[in-house]
C-alpha cells in the first residue's frame, strides 16, 4: 500500500489539519503506513504523541515526508516551495480552489 503523508499547514490563520489521530488509527488498521510532519496537528489541538499513539511516524519536515509519501494530504493548496518537494506521480489531496490557484493546478 502507498505511504500516506500529512504535512503541516502553512497558510496564515489555518487551524485545520488534513487528518486527525482517530482517522490515522483507522488507516493503520487497514495496513496503511502514515507519516505526519511534526507539529501538523497542533493548531487543531492534536499533539504529535497522539498521532504516534495512533500508529503514525512523525517526521521533522515536509521535505523528509515527501521523500517517501506517495499520497500527500493537506487542507490548503501547497505553496510554491512545497510544490518543489513533490516527487513525480505523487497524489495530492487538498482543497485547490482552481479559480484562485491556477498556477498551483498547472504545477
């Protein structure tokens, strides 16, 4: 099964996280490997240790996560810097807002 990664939101004022610890636990039970960037859930009230207890591996940076994640989960569209980290054929699951983020879609 492909490795799933959750990267920390960087958009100003964004307090959501793409996956909560309970959902991580469900995916781990289904034999998925989960990577969560350190601090990804803090703004939403979830600590790294909660993700670890659910079965995720905490990685220090988005760059480290992107080296192995085949599927990346994010709430907001990726930034230009984050887009440079994506490997070919990585699947992104995020709100892209195509009318306002045309360049992101093209990338």
